[in-house]
C-alpha cells in the first residue's frame, strides 16, 4: 500500500485536473518543460478561499530524477495567517496531525472497506532553511513489507504581505527538497 501522502498528492492532482478549465499555468522556470515538467491547468478554479495557485507542474519520471509534482501557491488575509501559524507549529505536533487516521465515515453511508491489518507508517517532520526562507520536510515511510516513502518539502515566506508557498512531493526526500527549492526560486 502506498503511503497516504503520495496517495493524497495523486488524488489532489487528479481532482485538480477534473475541476480545471483548459487554462494552463505559466510553469516554473527552474522546472521547465524541456526537462520533462508539464504544467497542470489552473484556470479560474478556486482551491480554497484565500489560496491562489500560481503554477502547478508535474514530472512523471524520465527524464526527471524522480516522479514528482511541484506547486507555487499564494495565500493572503486570514488564510495566510492560519497557514503560517500551522507551519510554525511544533514539528512533533505536525507529525501527529499528518499521521492521524482519516475520519470514520458516517454510519448512514455505505461502510468503507476496512484497512488491511498490519499496514502502518511512520511520519517525521523536520525543519530546514534555504536562502533565508523557512522550510519543512514531511516524510511518511511505510513500515513492514511496504517500506515506501513519500516526501513533501514546503518552503514558505512573506512577499508583499502575502504568504508564498513552494511545495514539492516526491518519493525521494532530496528530490522533494530540490524541487521545492526550484519552485521557490521560480516565483
């Protein structure tokens, strides 16, 4: 079973594709199309109040180092303040939040299939900084037979009163950090 973070990222990307118009974002200069990166459509859809996707790109593998996606998102107002507080929180608390199981479905709805017993994961959150900006690296590694890894790197900082987030998801921690850094420098 793949780690939850990778599944969430892939499901999110599919939802984005389904909900989007045919307008594609500008791409990211340091994650260019000639290197295998493809922009996702970000037209006039809204992720959430107070969030604005500037660019979302993905690379399915070859010629990229690892399959990944990267995004540059801007938040403003109360949403920006809320996100900044969450990102500044204690890393152990963030790890617990990421590791929480999904909420149980409503009993009136059709019951979901039970999870396979014995499939567990370990979540770690560490801080890093790059070029004077704050960053988080979230890794989720499957335990037991799976041993799979999903890594999310987030670089964030204020620019003209708005909170700018460079986010990258990959199955390799170094690649996630490199891609988040490239997205940050492409802003």
